[in-house]
C-alpha cells in the first residue's frame, strides 16, 4: 500500500470479535473490515479504544492489522494504533505497521501516571521519530488517559515533527476542538473528531472529518452524513446527526463497546463473548439495544 494517507472524511474504529474460547476471531475481523469499507467510508482505525487495544496482547494487535489489510477496500486508508507504555513495544508496533502496509499510525497520550506538558511533548516527538516518516495522528482521549493533549503540546510537537499529520480529538469538548483550530498548524494538518455527537458541528466549523464508533456499526449511514453535508443537503445531514446522537445515547445507556457489538450481532456478525475485564450484556441489556434500534431505525441492518 503506497498511497498517500488522508483521513479526511468518515473513518471507523473497528470492534474486535472473539471466539467462544476467548481467542481473537481474525476471520470475522476481516469480514467486518470488508463490510465497513464496502459502505464507502474513508478509512478504518485498527486497535483503537473501541477495538479494546488495552485488552489485547501485542501479538493480537499485530495480527489484527494483518486481518484489516486483507479486508480493506483499495481506496481505504488504514490507521494503526501504536500506543505503548514502553519503547520496545512501541517500536515493534511501528515496525509492524510499516511491514504490513498501514497508511498511518496513531498514539494516545501515555496513561495511568500523570505527565506534564514537557513529558508529553517528548513522548510524542519520540513516537514521531519511531514512525520514521510514516504519517502520525495524535489521539486526544483525556477521559481514558487522564493526560489531555493540550493545544500547547500539539503546537510544540508539530513545530518539530513534520510527519505529524493530524489529531483525533475525543475530548468530547467542542471548545477544545476549536482551540486546536486556532493553532498555527502545518498546511494539510487534519483535525478530526472522535465524537459521534459532534460530526456535523465539526464539519460546519471547518474540521476534516470523524473517526467515530457508530461508523463501525452503521457505516453507510455515517458516510451519508458526510455526503449530504458536501452535497448541500443540510436538512438530511441534520437528520442523520440527530440519529447518531440517539444511537450514541442508546449504547451509553447500557455499556459502550459491548452494546456496539450487540448491534453488529443483530446484523449477522459473530462478535463472541466479552474479553476480560469486560462482561457480557445481560438479557435485559440486550433487549434494551434490540428495542432501541427497532424504535430508532425501524429495522436492524
């Protein structure tokens, strides 16, 4: 895969299916990749938050990238999460990304410990160095890492690392997204939301797209929002955005990730049992998802 990567558009952070014995179902992951990219979305994000990367071994993460490459359409960009809390693992993931043909890599801020701005800047500069020229997307997920990537850090990293190509902002705070837009960023730098609820506002503000969990479940509908916006069909774009907001509320009323997987199971995918430390949905929770989808969509699939 030699194409130049751009994540401008709608991309999907893929969910990870498991077999009954607890192992990763790589064949089903390839099928999911085909399903998503056949719907016309711009890219897939392998081993992101929705993909449970923190619950996977290093080898599993690497094999999931291979499975995604096998299933992705020829026009799709593949973004691979190379986040790691030690240099050896991070280097191994970057090396594998290049070996398997990922178009770009992504790293969150380090997590568990608290780190200051100087430390975070050095961390991202090291990641950019390990990428060896591969486009790198910073991934702001402060609700999970508890180490927000501030505008100051982004500016300092971009000033010294030309391969930093963009930022996925999952702060869930639209003001933070707008603060990133006020920076003096390199030409072509892509600012992308990770919030299903903010896709249309981000596009209207000049943002470059979205990497959203719902695109892994209903990729065609999410792509339609993008298409409608750029076709000037604003009422339809607003209608789809409202639907995404309601679907987001539905999964959050139960348990995100597992609720997303239930929605895929209702479309015929085999997502398998929960991977520790997640738990399976209860019967009541499963019914909440089924009934909620019936109410919102009138059908599933």
